[in-house]
């Protein structure tokens, strides 16, 4: 038996998903637009706009956490692998992640962040047409920039929350709660996977659970459509 076991071939190494060409385009477009928008924000910074821009940056980063939770909840809760457009691309990976938490750690930078770049790049492009000469305009551009930048980093922060070995600066950011921490995200990976959906910083998770934000939305959707939440998710997980 020992000789047979020794002769058995080793299991093939797992590989991450290969990015598609549009994801490369999205990442390049995102960073080029970030450079342009950052320069506009620097030019807009003065005694009148400074306070509005700092407040907008904080609101944008918090907003990214909220958006990450809302999108995560939608893909975890409603639809199935047969749902048009988003079924195979988004719903299936989100739900299979519950049973294979480490799969996403195999992806490279482009595969991890490409989709979010494609989504946020058009928003960044739109900020180029906002007048930043007033505190309101400068604040709006800053808010949208940090909303997009936080959204872009969401999958990276989520990936780090599942990795066993991390660079020191990432550990520092997690312990400082500036990005999603492992203990915060571990709550979501307890059955039935129905809370702590926010995966940018996780700042809003406790509050949204306490006020039963997602349960309220689910009750409303079920009352209007008759659809039941998480039926397919529980089956797959």
C-alpha cells in the first residue's frame, strides 16, 4: 500500500483564472484616468475647497464600503447561474466562494481587479467634465474619485482577507481597520452567509446588521415579487 501511495501521481497545482483582454484595457484606463483626476484635485486644492475635499474623500471611501456590501448582497441573495448577463460572470463566482474561500487567492492582479476597473473607469471619465473651481465641484470630484478608488480596491482587500501570508504593510492596514480585516470578514463566512457583506473596509457591517438593513430589503422584495432570498446560494454552498 505504501509503495502504491508513493507511486501515485501528485495532484495538479491549482491555477487562478486568466484575465481576458478587456480587463487589461480596464486596468490601464483606470490608472490613466486616476492620474488625470488626481491632478485636477491637486489643482483645485485651496483654502476654500480643502475642507470640502477632505470630507468628500471620507464619504467616498465609506460609500465604496456600502456599495461593496450592496452588490455582494445582491449576487449572494438573488438569481442563479442561469440569470442573464450576470449569472455566470458574477453570481456563480460569488456563491462558489462560500465553499472555496481560497480560490480567489490564486488570481493575479488583473484577474482580481479588472472587472472593478471596467465598472469604475466610466465614472472617473465623467468627473473630467465637472468644474472643480468651486468647493461643491471639487468636493463632488473628490467624492467620486474615492468612491471609484475604494471600489477598485475592494476585490484586492477581499483577497487579502483570505490569504494566509501577507506583507507587513497589509497586516498593518488590516489591524488599523483601514481595510477589510480577517476577523470582520470571517463573520460573513458562517452559514447562512447572510450578513457582513461589506468587503472594502467592513466599517458598515455591524451597523447594517444591527438595523437589519438587508433583511428589510429582502422582506420588501419578497412581498412585491414573491421571490425567496438565498435559495440557490444555500444549495450551492
